[in-house]
C-alpha cells in the first residue's frame, strides 16, 4: 500500500490522498478538512482520526508543530455550578 492510500479516517474511509487534496484546495485547519472530506464525522466523531488529520496538516507545514496537543474538542454546553441554576 502506498503512503497516500493509507486510511486516515476509518469510519468515513478517507485516505491520506484525500486529506492532501483538501489541503491543496485551501483547507488549513482540522475543521476545514473535516468539512471538505467528511473525515472525523463518522461514528467516532474524530476521536480516532483527529490527531492523524492534525499530523498531516503539521507534516505539510500548514499548522505549526506545537499545535499537536493543544486543540481539544469543544462541547456545545458549558459546565456551571449548581448554585447558578
């Protein structure tokens, strides 16, 4: 198997070549790549492939290497204290 045929997202069957195509089309963030390719939108919601997508972006020089572990998923809710309810 060639490197570009490597599956990055198993849920949506997105290959490394498709991620590179998205980058070439102007996708410069994990969320932009997800919208362009559907990678990370399967059953795991990017928990399995999110780091791989970010790794390809870093490898291609789109993101700086120090962003590998800083971006955490954002949830649609914000925790609050019981007393605030």
